[in-house]
C-alpha cells in the first residue's frame, strides 16, 4: 500500500479506478481526486460537492469492508470529529430560535454544571474550545464510559476546569460533544439523536445523518479498516503502554524527551494536554465501529453519515442558511456563528491557530486557504465544510486511514479540487450540458 501511495502522489494511478455516481463537467477534477485516494488507500470513500445550491458531484467507490463488499450509494461511514460540525450546527439552530444565547452561562440551563467553579463558563467558551474542560482522561477511568451518557454528564458536572474560561484554547476532542449535547437536551427536553433528526436531517431531506444510529440503519455502515502502521497501531503497541503502564502514568519523562526532539524543528507540543484531551484510558481498545458505539450518542466523535447528507447541510450554510426553500439558520445567526473568535492568550492540545468560529474551524486545502470557509474535519480522514463566498460545500467520508484529529491530505485534496473547480467556473462563467468523455463510469450531473 505504501507503493500505491507513492504512485498516487506522483500521479501515476490508473484513470479507470472504479467510481460510481454523478458529476457536473465543471467538477471532473473532484472525481480525479477521489480516484487518487482510492488507489492510494484501502477501503472506500464517498464525496459530495454543492455549488450555488446545486449538487455538482456525488461520487463513491472502493470497498466498504475488508471482505471487499463494494461501497454503494447509501453507504454511511463513522466520521469521528466531523461530527462536531453537525453538533455545532444543532446549537446554532437552537440559538436562532431563541432557545440558547452564546453569552449566557451554561449553568443557566444546566444548573448542576456550575459545580467546581464552572458557573462563569458561557456557551461561547464551550463552542470556542475555551472552557478548560478538555481533560477527559482525568474525568473518567476508561474510554467505554463514553457509551454511558449519564456517566459522562455526571463526570463533567464534577470536573474542575484546568484554567479560567477564555484563558486558553484547548481542543475538547471528546468532551465537546457531551458539553453541547447536554446543553441542547436541557433546553429542548429531547435526546440529542432525536434533535439531529428533527432539526437538521428531516427538514433538509438528508439520507444519512445519525449521532446515535437506529438498529435498522446499521447495515448501511461501512466497516472501519485501520492501518496497522498508523496511530492506532502505536496506541496498541507502545505509545500508550510502556512497561505495562499507560503513557499518561509515565508522561513526564517520555513527553520531555519527545518535546526536546520536536523543539529542534520548531514544533511546541503540550503532550500531557494532548493525552488528556484525546486518550482516555483504554482508547486503543475502544471500537468506534462497533454496533453498540454507533447506536450510542458521542456527539464529538461517532456520527454516521453519507457524504451527501454532510454536503447538503453545509450547502445550506454556504447559501446564507437556506437551501431549496428550507431555512436552517437566519443570515444573522449564521454570521455570528461563523465569525472567527478572539484568540485566547495561550493554546494547548493543538499548538497552532485553527481559526475557531463557534464550533467550526478554518479550512485548508491543497489549493489554498479559503478565508471565509468553515467546517470540521475528523480523525481518519473525513470532513465537511462550507465557503459562503463561493457558495461551495464539500464533504468526504472514508473508512480507512488515520491522519490527524483534523483529517489528512485526502480531505485537503478533495477540497482543493472542489475549490479550484469553483474558481474556474466563476472565471469562465460557463456550464456544460455533457460530461467530459475522459471520466468513465460516472454519469453527468448539472443543468
């Protein structure tokens, strides 16, 4: 597979890698980017792109499991932190309806939250990752606790922030979902999974958007295929366990040595904070693809989506909050939700500026950084985002690979192809009624 990636990187992959779906001629390069990905990685993937409110690419290919069953139109994939974008959108829908206010203390709607000095933490602090409550490793004794909503909420209620609100930006890799999830449940009286259905999926007619999937939909889920040389393998064989103990128990020595090495290349990491935020004990053995996990609600990490559903949600956000006559958000709320937040004096967990909005981060692609774009990428390679300037929305789901907590080169390539296509379309102001002949296996879409 390493050889396949090298060939793909050099552009030496077959143009006949099987891909199914539809694409507008102006966005053929998106199909090429997907073919590159399918040639370079095991498993499968799906991509969907909207431009100016129109679906211009809806394509998929590869395998949905290690047995080689083909990815099909309605296949969904576990999408890790890409879920945070959906959870954040749900918060904004409720804010738009007057049920939440960004600058109100969380404890106003969730009184038990005030314990331990948390009474001044606002909704804005939570959405901007500035509440100081990222330390799940200190809150629970094992990763499986994430399957128990009540246990997680009680753990957060008992927790003491690691810093005053607003003093640091620390990526709340796993706690974010429970924080915003309990908040929206308190103000509505409904379960988080039901709210996703009622307020986002059903109004927009989405074909696959679940955070806590029903049993009947699990047959559509792709199986996760982990790289045995990736991060998960390191978690299993030594990064987390050293001499029979987890790295968190030995972090002072190893973290110091690792940081000294990283200092040589100018990278400053706070390794203890990374472990606190992303590695509750037992995370190496936690199965994000298990049926029990997919049926639970972990709103920071276990969304089960089609690319089509993600792209359509972000298309509404890219088009001023409304798509096909359905208003998800008002333009005013959307503007507040997507304004870049004032940076905190310091950063932990993630050492660089993510240009945080309220729950969304900035977007990078291989074709540049669209400054107004926002969304959320996920561990494993998935992602979804919107660019209001271009009325562009992009989504990718996958079932293999590792990358970083914010995706990898695959989402950057897909996004870059879509961005370049949208820019060319704007520059030429042309649309073609027929698909270019050099894209076999994919039907034409568009006007």
